[in-house]
């Protein structure tokens, strides 16, 4: 099977359901950003400090692929049965944040990305997640998007923040705090 189809050479692509849309459409931007986020999560998963969390991070990647497939479908025309999100997916993130927070010092300042490359990768993933969330909310103003998609992305960005703090703690690196100039 060839990967290239040449059907997108003129700047159009097909959604699940057959609708052709410009590659610059908001829907494409949404699932492209979720795909970018998934790649960043893969990079976070590959960090040695996350060896014990690899199954959890793989689960998150699976859910992001679920989100991407939902966003890639034309809500008016697709008849294909697609996987969906569940409340339990959000609860998993909340439970993991609660568990990670048990070992972290109280947050007393704004945290800047940095301190260790692994921590920085988690912060980049968090920022891409926030962008995906903003785009999905914008798309939801124009077209159907399942409510749990934005909720999951919101919770995932929170999880990535807590994960970055946990990684810094486990690596023994000091969190970089914002020093306001007065």
C-alpha cells in the first residue's frame, strides 16, 4: 500500500465521511494539533524518568488518537463507528494528578519551563495541549464537537503541568520559578 495518494496536492483533504475540505480548515488544524500533541507525549513517554509511567502515557496517546479520529470525521456525514471518550478517561487523569501531588512540595510560585530537558519536554506538551484545547473550543462554536473532548484536553494540560513538577522532583532538579521584576 502506498502512503502517498496525490489527492491532497491541491490543498484539499478528506474527512471521515468523504467531505473534502481545505487543509487550512479549523477542523484540520484541530486534529493536526492533537497529532502534534501526541508526538510530544511520545517524547515525554520516552524520557527515562517516565519508565514506570509509560503505560499511562501510552493510554493518553491512545485517547489522543481517539480524539483525532473524532475531529477528523464530518459530524454531518460520517456513518463510521468511531471510538469515543468516557468520563473514566478524565477520572484517570484526575486520579493520577492527585497521586503525583502527594509527593510534591506545595506550589508557592509560578513555575517556568526548564530545569531539565525531560521537564521541558513535558512543558512543551502542556503548551501544545492548551493550544489544542483552544482550537477545539473554537471549532465547537461552529460545528459539533463532543463535550468530553475539550474537557479531556483541559484535564490533560493540568496533568502535564503536575507531571512536569513530578519529573523535576524525581530528577532532583530545582523548579525554575518566575521572579517578578518590581
